[in-house]
């Protein structure tokens, strides 16, 4: 496995603060003693972390966030799936900025090799459900967060207009002000759920018009069929396959 790129001082600080938030979330349902057993850390150390008196070192912070992802976030993702239907209910996840930050951290790890060689200039999504995750990820990447909408912005005179395909026609196009996306911008496309890939195709058509580079795709949930299709020509990462 290739070595992870070294974090900057700012990125390390964000990671440490995220680890503290993870501990606080777990503390709502567990005692200090239970957490002490799980992390093999003294109760006093955990207490100082949670109370904000000291921050964990970067390596320990990453272990804490990874543990939270495996033991807690995975359960929350499962609960978003409606077993009796094909619906995915993401409202509870998207409404919690802390969870968006945890998910964004996992996305950033997935694209660490790409981000190391290509600065990601913009995180692009479609309004509205993709915006909370795109915003959290853009913040971690220090990139622009831009989103296409079904309506044109009155304040902008010129827009990119998404184009459908014969195989995947769209009922109404997405619009993005041209000033928000430039030639040669490196773009990460993000969405909460990717099913047939119609919205993704609309966003890539906007990137094509702008002559921007799509360097990856990230989704909370993606269907197996969409994943198989998209990974043929894109770097695709996700948290849950449906």
C-alpha cells in the first residue's frame, strides 16, 4: 500500500478536532470506562480530550476517527437503507455537520494519492442533497464548493447548461454560472446517492463544456450497476454499495 501523503499542520489540527468530536459522540452512549477499554487509554486522558484540555496526537486522532467510522458510522449508513423498499433516506445523515466531516475525512483518505499529485480546485455537486457533503469535503480540501441547480441564477448572465444523452435523458437541465468553473480546474464530483448515474452525467457534461478535469467521484451510496459503469473511466469511491 502506498504511503499516505504527510498532512499539513492545518490538516493535522482539523483531524485532531474531528477525533475529539468522535469521542464526544461516543461518550453520549458509553461510559469513560467503556471507552478506556476500547481505546486502551486511561480514563484521565480521554477526559482531557473530550473536555478540550488537550488534543490527541495525529496518529492517535486518525485511529479514533477510523474506529468511529467502523463501529458507529457504518451502523448509521445501514439505518439509512429502507430494507422493505429501494429508498435511501439520507436526511438524518445530511443534517449533522459532524457526520459530514467524518465522511469527508474518509473521502479525503480515498483520494489522497490523487490529491497529492493534482490539487483539487473544486468540489461539484447537484442541489440540494449533495451540498452538505460537498461543503464539508471542500473545507477539508481548501477547495471551492460549487453546485449546479435546476434554475438559473439571476445575478449571473452566462451559464453552463447540462446535456443529457439518448440513453439517459434528463427532464430538465442543470445550470451552473460560468464564472464558477474554469478551464483546467480539477474537479471532484460528489453526491449523496448515485443510482443510474443520470445526475453524474449531467455534471460531467458541465465539466466538459468548461474544459475542466474530472479527477474523481465520491458518493455516500452507489448502486452496484452504477459503480461498475462509472469505474470504467473514473476513480470512484463510496461508503456503501446498494
